[in-house]
């Protein structure tokens, strides 16, 4: 086993398990048991390493005091994730085809991910939430209004569903007023006070403006913003100017709804 200890960082737990199974077939049950025990130890080390990497990556964005539906009130590391598959829908196809928009407003959606920042909060999560230690808790979806349908002549604000689609009465605009919301997953997320809500607002602005990199990896060094830019600008045809205009409107987020019922 001393050789396994020397090279444990190069082997994953499945390697140990496969080797133990092979030893069992050969009748070497003692050696197989030792190897399985070592595999369990290696798995714990692997999980601890991944957790440390996750906390190291996201704790640099600060700790947020959050109320999760009254079930948990505590301190969390918080970060934003962007799922490009969740953004895709037929409304984008309408816009790309001919500039017309048939439906409601489009939203840029970000997942709010949390992990307990102290032992008291950790225990509350284990006892009161569908929370798995060592994994991010996907608490809520944060939405930013990306566009609103308006009349082609930009003179009217009516939203008459009876307007004929083929007349081109609707088009997408990226310079409308900004609206934000937080959609609950398991329970409602509220920041405990205005100070915490403003911290979150500033974090969103900093991420979208590129002032900070969040979730950067070797495969995606630009983090969340790079994924957003790739989806909207490279795949959906939104210009950089239009995207920058959206980011400017984010400064108008009203924080009252982020911490008040």
C-alpha cells in the first residue's frame, strides 16, 4: 500500500475499485478489502479537494446574509451561473428570422448558487433544505429584462395581441427600461437587509461589466461574462453596443424587491 500512497494523487477512486474487483476474482480478498478501504479514503480526499477548490473560487466574492424562505437565515458564499440552453427558445428564432417578436419580453436568466459560509448555516441547510454537502445549492433564478416588444414606428406602447403577426408590427428593442426579478426554486430568496441587497446588485453589475471574473476555469477563462457574450453576441446576433446598453440599464435595478416582501 505504500506505493499507492505515493501515487494517490494520480489515481481516481474508480481505479482503486476496479483493481479491488479484480483481486476479489482472483481470491485475494484481504488485498481487495485493503484496496477498497483505500478507495474510500481517496474518495473522501477527492471530495474535500473539490469542495476546497469551489470555496476558493467563489469565496473571493464575499459572504452574503440571506433568508431562504424562513427555513434558513445565514451566511453564504454566492455566485452566478449561466446556462445557455435555458436561454434558448423560439422567441429568439422569430427575432433572428425577420426582426419581429411574437410573445412576451425576453429575459437574461442567471442561476444564483449558494454554499454555506459557516458551520451554523451549514447545519441549517442540512436540516431544512434539499441540500447536498459538497455541492452548490441552486437557490433561485435571477432575471434581467433583455427586451420589450414595441411598435415598429416606436410611436406606440400598446401590446395588442390581435395585431397581425405577418404585418411586422412588433420588433425587438434592447433599449427599454430594465426590470429584474428573483424566481424561487425550493424556497424564496431574500437578502436580509438593504446593505446585503446592494452588495448583490453591485456583484451583478461587476460581473456583466467585466470588472470581476466569476467562475473562470482553464476551459472558460472569461467565466460567466464570456459565456453570456458568446451566447448573445456570437450565437444570437446581439451587437456589443446593444449588450453594453443592457449592462448600463442594470444600474437601475431596484433593490427593495431583493430584500423586502
